[in-house]
C-alpha cells in the first residue's frame, strides 16, 4: 500500500470548483505567483486556482527540474546525506541504495511525496516548487525509510503511522518556525513548531484507510505524542 505523506501547501483544492489549468502569459503567471506568495489580493478561490494551475503546468519541465534537484540534494544536502548514511548502516547486506529507489513523477494526489516499502520513495514533481522544498520532502521520506527498517514500521497500525509522521515532520525541517510565522503570524510563537508537527501528523493519519475520521487521528497522535516527539534518532537534536 502506498502512503503519500509529505504535504505541499495546505490548500484544499478538491472542495472548490476550478477551471482547467490556464495558458497564462509569463507576466500574468509572475503576477499571480507574487500575489500567492505575499497573500495580497488573493481570495481562497484564487489561491486554490493557483495551486491547481501550478500542479498542471509545464509537467515535463517540472519533472526534469525535480530530477536535477534530486541529483543535487543527494550530493550536497547535509540532512539527506546524513539520513542516507544511517539507512545504509541499517542495511544488513551493506549494499548501497538503488538510485531507482527514489523517483520523480507526476502525482494525481495532492501530496509532495510518499514512501512505499515495495516501491520506494516517490517525489511529486508537479507539487515541488524548489530545490529546498525537495530537500525537506526527501528528508521526511527518508525518516520513514529509517523507521521502517529500524522499528518494523506497520502503516496498518495507526500508532506506528502517527509516530513516524511526528518524527518525519519534526526532523525534516518542514516545520521551521520562520516558515510557520509566514503562514500563521506571530501568535502562539512558543508552540508553532509543535503545532505544525501535530497538524501534519493528524492530516496524514486521517488519510490512512484504517483511520475512521479526524477525531480518531487526533486521539492517536495525542497517545504517542510525548514519546515520538522526544525521539530524534538518528539526529542528536532538532534545530527549529
């Protein structure tokens, strides 16, 4: 079973009526991108339309960019290299990870990536907007690989799923405080990191077919929160 886990910007595209991806001029696309990033003059409908258009625009170019960025982060990203090295240590056969284990592809689900024990890591090129986002998403998925190999991770067990999601969002850099401030403002500053990790874990567990509803996902995340949030392996500490 495939488990898409890494989440792109959290707009709910599926609940809105959207037009097909438009053939915008370069200037208009730039203007809308700037508005999207700053939030100025953007309604919820505008934001969802932009995300939908982005997902379906220049797919071949995005796939090529994803592969180029993947090659770069595998060579130079400290977090990716660190995780890859620790995964290799867990490999009893001491063999390098096959490059085909990590793939860029166009995805038909609204996630940045996913990990399947049989198929490997999928990076969704139509959702990934930059080299740095790809780095965070890949680190997130590599935490899942590490957990699967070290702890016999079972996604049908919601506590297992919640724990690995908490750890992956915490260790990947996806919940950096400054990114959360940009999204949610300065309020509740001291808990922004924890709130982001918890929110992302609940979203992912809620999508598990074994989970009945969001309330159950929240309950499971609460049960495992303390032990999993404090488990930073294989990192010594978390930089927020």
